[in-house]
C-alpha cells in the first residue's frame, strides 16, 4: 500500500516537494492556509505572510566562495533547480510560467567570489552561456565588474498554479486549512485529509514547508519592496552598488509585466509601500538599463509589491525530525530570498530524507 504523506504549505517549496514525493509513488495531501491563485486576486494585506506571490522571481548564479566554501550547498541546489526548470521549459513551454533569458550582473565593488569568476571558473561551475562584460558595456564608470549568463525567470503565480494543477491531475489531494503546528496533522482524521475514510489510514510523514511558519526563534522576515511595471525587458538585470544598495528587474513573462526591485530590510514588518523607495528603485534601474523605457521613454507603473522573505539565521532548515508518538516531520523552510532558485534542489532533499526515514523505520 502506498505511504500517505502530508505537505504543509503551498508556496513554491511545498508545491515542488509535493510533486517530487508524488513522482516517488507516495500518496500526498497538501494542507495550506494560502493556495496559489491568479496574482491579481492575492490580497496584499491579508496574504502578506504567503511569500511566494510576492517574489520576483529570477535565478541569479551566486558562485560559492572559492576559499571558505560558503554557499556550496546552495549552489548545488540552484544547479539542480536549473536542470528541472530547463526540462519544464521544454515540456510545458506555453503553460509553465517559466521564461529563459539572459541574466546580467553589474557590480560596483565586486567581492572575491565574483572577481575570481572567470570564464574558466564559470565553466567549472557549469554556469551556462557565461561571458564577462567589457568595461565599454558597463552602464557607467562606477560599475567595475559585469557578466552575463543564461538563466530563467518565472511569473510566480502562473508557475505556482501550474505546479498545483499538475499535482491535482496526478491524484494529489488539496485542503485549504490553517493548522497550529505540523504535528497536529498526525492526529487529524483521514477524512479531513481526503484519504480513504477508514481507520487504517495513517500519516507516515509530514513536510513542514510553511515559509515563515510557526515561530522558530531563528526565523525573521526580510522585507522587500518592488514595483510592477507594464514595460517588457529582454533580460533580468541586477546591480549591486558600493554602498550596499541594489536594483534589479525580473521580467515575469506570460503577460505579467516586469518587476523592478531593490530593497532588503531585515525585521521590517511594514505592510505598505513607501513612495520614496518606489521612486528610488525606478530611478536607479532606469539609469542602469535605459532600454527598459522602450519607445514611450517611461516606466508604466501598475502596482507596488511588498513581501516578506522567510529568512533564517544559519540558512534554510532542511532536515528531518522524528517527533515522539507522531512520526517524521521533514523541515523545509526559511529559504529567505532564494526560495524559487533553490526549489527543486530543496524538494530533492525532502524526498531523500523522507525515503530514508521510511526505509529505516521499523513498522
Ligand atoms: C520582494 C521579494 C523578491 C523575491 N525575489 C526572489 C527571486 O528573484 N528569486 C527567488 O528565488 N526568490 C525570491 N524571493 C523569495 C521567495 O519568494 C521565497 O523564498 C519563497 O516564496 C518562499 O516560499 P515558501 O514555500 O518557503 O513559503 P511561502 O510562499 O510563504 O508558503 C508558505 C505556505 O505555508 C502555508 N502556511 C504557513 N503557516 C501555515 C499554517 N499555520 N497552517 C497552514 N498553512 C500554513 C502558507 O499558507 C503557504 O501556503 C523574493 C521574495 C520577496 C519578498
Ligand atoms: C503575519 O505573521 C505575523 C507573525 O506571525 C502575525 O503577527 C500577523 O498577524 C500575520 N499577518 C496576517 C495578515 O496574517
Ligand atoms: C525554452 O523553451 C523555448 C521554446 O521551446 C526554447 O526556444 C528555448 O531554447 C528553451 N530554453 C532552454 C534553456 O531550455
Ligand atoms: C480503506 O478504504 C479503501 C478505499 O475505500 C479500501 O480500498 C481499503 O481496503 C480500506 N482499508 C481497510 C483496512 O479497510
Ligand atoms: C515547523 O516549522 C516551524 C517554523 O516555521 C517550527 O517552529 C516548528 O517547530 C516546525 N516543526 C514542528 C514539528 O512543528
């Protein structure tokens, strides 16, 4: 009989995990307070703790530090994610919400991880389409280093709705429901989880993909404000300034416009957008990449976006925990500003952890 698993959370992490668990042959239910829906219908106040709608979302190749090895684990997760995005782009081009394009980086004060990123190192790291930019290609003389590579962007809610639909059509069960703690799931009656309503059905494992979640003291939010514009753009462009400031754009594709962003504010819980931040982001980006202005010569603002990146001291929590008297809870939360770019790699870790636990469990 196939094992019954519950994934708590329907952000990009819960959805990717649920799909891969399903591919492994498990019978899976998703329980979540928030489910993917058209972006235009997600409530910016009520659903601000649901991060996935408010992400960019692009993949930036962030090289591991060559001396300290920092970021090595995340780098591997991003490579695994790229492979899967590339396969989905081929198999489901019209519906997946994924667009492949050039990524461009401009740095005013490049740290060692970037300075050591030569064409040889990029090929060692398997960064596709990598090229160092010539100084003549920099937007201004404050930029000291630049490169381009091949990458992907997603329109977040088109992509997440695609994942949810695929999960449902393959037999996945979905319950829109708030829970107080992942362990509570083990004691829910099978009928509440959509499983066959008889006593022998029990939950074999739970995945905790709750993003900000339930008050892990190491989790904090990093506020991000972006501006959605109607303008199209031919690349995803990121600029890092010497003063620590950023600006970037992420074309969303699928008639989703382009988001222009820039700010990261740890522990700021403000839910409303600041007009000054919007002006600064738009001005900074238009000066860096003027071709986004197009024939009209201006940015056509649609909406401000405010989101909370589920950040965690020490990095994402990706590990299993055997809860006495209940079962395995596999944690997959705290992905911070990188949930999309690490999503499939993270889901593979979830599958590995769950499979290992169920194989070793003495029934
Ligand atoms: C401005 C901004 C820009 C970003 N840009 C990028 C980018 O370019 N690239 C990138 O990779 N990432 C980006 N991110 C980060 C990315 O959006 C997040 O890392 C990702 O969305 C986190 O996904 P998640 O599934 O972990 O959490 P969430 O999307 O928050 O999902 C959590 C799920 O758990 C459910 N849940 C929580 N508590 C409960 C409960 N008690 N009961 C039931 N269900 C519950 C929620 O309802 C939801 O379904 C950005 C984020 C922001 C804010
Ligand atoms: C978001 O989460 C915080 C912290 O848990 C909580 O105080 C707040 O009420 C939540 N907001 C909404 C709209 O649910
Ligand atoms: C993405 O899909 C499009 C359309 O099929 C294709 O032209 C493009 O080469 C694909 N890109 C990648 C990196 O797979
Ligand atoms: C539980 O219900 C399912 C579907 O109705 C059925 O196939 C299965 O045999 C039942 N199991 C037990 C132990 O009754
Ligand atoms: C699930 O995740 C939250 C953080 O989001 C954590 O506080 C909680 O302890 C986790 N596990 C369980 C079994 O509740």
